[in-house]
C-alpha cells in the first residue's frame, strides 16, 4: 500500500512531465507515421531545444523568444537530417544518428558549458501563470491547452492539400512522385516540423525544471516511440485525429505506467531495458498475427 | 504531342552488368493518338515509358511534350504533363489513404498545393462522376481505405487519378497485367472509354496481343532497344494476332501464351 500511496502522490508531477514529453512524441510520430521516415534526430533535437532555450534565456531574452529560438533550432536539425538523406544518399536511420551525434557537441557549444541553471530567469510558466507559476495543476492546465492547440494545428495542416500530399509521401512514394509531389521538399518540411516539436518539448522541460543539461534527452526517442505505439493501441491510427491523439494519450499513459513500476520497486536503471523490450514486443505483435509491421520504412 | 528524339539509355554502364536498354529511339505521338507498345521481355518497352516519365536520366536524346524539352526535369515536375498507371496495383494509389484522399492528391498534380482543405463537396461530386464511369461501385465508397480494394478496383482508381486532371500524355505500363482476365477486360474497357472521350495522347505497354490488336490506332513493336515495327491507321486495323506472330517470329513464350 505504501508503494501505491507513493505512486498516487506522484500522479500530478508525472502528468506534468508526460505532457512535456507528449510534444516529443508528437514530433516523433510525424516522421515515423506521416512520412514513413524512421527519424532518430529527436534524440538530439530534444536536448537542442533545451540548450538553445537556456542559452537564450540566460542571455536575458524574453521567454517567448527563447522558446521560439528552440523551435527554430529543432526545425533546422530536422532539415539537416533530411538534407543528409537526400544529398549524401545516406540510409534514413544512419543520417538521424549522424545528426544527433553532431548535436551533442553543438548543444555544449550553444550553452558554452554542459549545463545552465535557469533559476531567477523568467520562463513561459511565469509569463502565463504569474503568481500561480509554481502550482503543478496550473502548469498541467497550461501544457494541456498547449498540446491541444498543437494537435488542432496539425489536424488542420494534415487535412489541407499540402498536408494530404505530405501523407501521400509516407503512404506511397511511387504514387506521390507520379502525382507531382516533390518528395524531397515534403520530407524536409516534415522532418523539420517533427523536430521543431521535439525541441519545443525540450525547451519546456528546461523551463519546467529550471535547468538545461546536455544529457537531458537521453532515451527520449525510444520513450516517445513507446508512447506513440501505446497510444495507437489505445486510440488507433485510422484517421488524422486518432493519429494525433495517439502520441499525447500514449505519453500520458506511458509515464504513469513507468511511475507505477518505479513505485513498486523497479530499478530506475532497468527502465531502458524494460522500455526497449516493450517497444520490441509491440513491434513484433502484428507480425506474429500475420500483419505488416507498424513501423513502415522507406527503401 | 509527345516527341522522343534519339533516346538512349544504358543501365549499369562500365560494369559487368552493363545493358543497353534503348538504342536511339525516335518517336512522335500525335495529339489524341493511342499507341500500343509490344515487344519481348527486355525489349525496352517499360524503359521507354519510364524515360518519358522521368524516372532516370538518359544518356542521349531528348523528350519533348508539346514542343517543351523536359529531358532535364525530374519525374515529379514532369507529372504536370505526364500521368501514369503502373503495372503493380499497389503503386498507383496509397493504400493507407482513402479513395477520395488519393483523388484529391491527384487532382492537384502539376498545380500549386495550397493550405486549403483537400476534401470538399466539389471534389466529392467530381470523384463520384468520374468513378461512376468504371461501373465498379467505387463512387459509393469514397471514404474507403484503398488497401481494402481489389487489384482491379485499385487499377480503376489509379486510372481515375491519372485522368482526374487532364494529362498531356498518359502512360500505361501493362496496367492490366496483374489482373485476372475478366477484370483486365473491365479495366481495359474503362481505359478505352476515358482515353477515347478525352482524346488523350496515350502510350500503352501490353503483353496481351489481343489487346494490342484490338485497342489503339497505332502499334509499336520494340526489339532490343529499337522500334522494329510502327503501324497505324488502316494497316493497324488490318493486323491479326496470327499475322503478327508469323511476320515477326515472336520468340517470347509469354506473348505466344497470351495470344
């Protein structure tokens, strides 16, 4: 009962954390699901968002400016991966690894040091919530509203002519090309948007916890993928609305499950192994049932 | 009007696998012509179509559409003028998207895509009218995912996508070869109807000799990367399957079997 009590006590904190990671999960879903491009860049663009945001805040800039700079940096990171893929003809997975490896050094360069404390600087929570900025439930409400806005914006985008063409790129390269869709350009934008969301998550995490660290994104990709897959198991992925709800719902459920497992005695150091096994099992389940793998790949 | 001048293509040049696929093809297809291309396996039929579509760079020669040199343009830019239907029903339409979404993507082929809802009442009305002509009931299933359709239905949809925006050149690459004979007949009838009505300039590759004899107003036979026979008009109409085989000693078992 003690463990259950500890878990229940942590529910709001975990919910707040999961809403931040929901942005990363959204950013992972876009390349994986919309473009069928297994993009690993978010492992680097998530901390990039945190580092850029922290560096710009520490330089005395407005929190909105710092967050926007983080989003722009994430967009650029995604574009870099797409350009490496298209111009160097490097395999999709490998170009993500190349960019995220390079980003580790870049993140330290951006900050000038491996971490930056942000106590005493203004942040988006203070900006939006004023005196109530330290109240967990208010932060949850703010992030929940932000996540809802992000989903709405993407829902609108993916149903426009441009968004439908982007989905066609992921659904069938041959069809997209034959119908005059510039696959390279749409991949560039898609990866840019995905990593912009990952960086937004990183910048919100830095502002929420009051510091940025170059290592803070470790494992965000596989956690995000686990959230996407879990979310799709819960809400499905047949429509654009479900596709977008899945990462958010999945992130919320995933981090509560993790919190519960930790409360009941799972060693935190074993968490990565458990997550990796979970993702593997979820990936293999459809194949065992004779259906195609849920992660479609190009080439 | 499609014009091909001195088109040459070599696959894997300078390697042991080097293969000359096209040896200086000269061809002019007049507006409204329906040219059928036949030939042995490896004769260069599909390579010719893919070269016109812009799937790869060619070694020599040029492709002109309505007098415009498009040789240097990639496939997605040529799509503004060139529409195609592939042999593989899985390629022509995106399985994970609905019928109407596929048609919406096709309807903007060659146009600037906008931040505007892709689906709408006008589009749906256009789709229903277009699909009703195929007689497969697809017009009642606009929201159905394409991967739930049969091969024949998918080819009919691919054909609808090719003509939903009028192309200057229509390329059909054995688009009925993967279908059973009855469905192949249905798709072929639909093809003739849409091509004929719109007077589309069409290049169709087929292995089916009866289709080659029966359809189109021009017949091209390719052999070893060249056009070995080019008949049109009354001479084309007078061709028979037996006559063709006898005259040109077609060695391809596949051609003989289907004849």
